[in-house]
C-alpha cells in the first residue's frame, strides 16, 4: 500500500466535499445553484482530464491486471456521471425557473447521483491503494 499525493484524487475528494456542502444548502436556492454548477464544471473537467491524460487509463489497466474488475466498476460508475450531472442540472433548473414546483424528480435524481458520485470516489480510493 502506497501513500503519495495524487492531485486528481485530491480534486476528486475536494469536489465531493463541495457537492455535499452545496446539497446541504439547497434551501438557499441561489447558493445551491451556484455551488452545484461550479461543481459540475469542475467534476466534468476532471473526468475529461483523467480520461484524456496520455496513457493514464491504459497504464492503470496494465498495473491492475490482478483485480481489473474494480477498475471496470470505477469506469462504469464514473461514466454514469456524464448522464446524472446533466439530469440534475436540467431538473434543478426547471424548479429554479419555476416551471415545476414538485421537487420529487430532482430529489430522486440527486440521490441517485450522490450514490454514484460516492462510488466513484470510493472505487478510485481502492484503486489508488491497490497499485
Ligand atoms: C448533482 C447536482 C445536484 C444535487 C445532488 C442536488 C440536490 C438537491 C436536493 C437534495 C434538493 C432538495 C430536494 C427536496 O428536498 O425536495 C435540491 C433542491 C433544489 N435544487 Fe438541486 N441538486 C443538484 C443540482 C442542482 C442544479 C444544477 C440546480 C439548478 C440549476 C438545482 C436547483 C435546485 C432547486 C431550485 C431546488 C429547490 C430548493 C428548495 O426549495 O429546497 N439543483 N437539490
């Protein structure tokens, strides 16, 4: 097990903390919207950066030859965020713009999002300590 500083893993954890702060402030609508939009931009930029970084993912698959399934789970749960982020933004904007008053759909999508976002962080932590 190695402990070393990994910028993208730190960013992953930091964004998750800000997401929790943003969610806890949902009653203050404008603060909630601003924090969640900022987190969405940062999170999607991080996802693209990690994916496009030269050879990073290919190298990991080679190193993880013994337990590749955890990496596959990580890739799969991270990929769902590409759909869950826009889904939360669209459903949230409808409430914010007064198009819908029932927050039920947004809440269900938000809870699903939080589960998958947590799994992304948890599986990346497992991978970090396994290689
Ligand atoms: C993944 C991102 C997001 C998560 C996890 C999230 C989570 C939540 C949660 C848990 C609630 C409370 C729902 C309820 O108790 O019924 C909420 C409310 C709300 N969200 Fe989001 N949200 C996200 C993104 C957004 C975005 C991007 C917008 C707007 C563009 C937005 C706008 C709102 C509004 C207007 C409310 C109602 C506020 C209230 O009166 O409680 N949300 N959100």
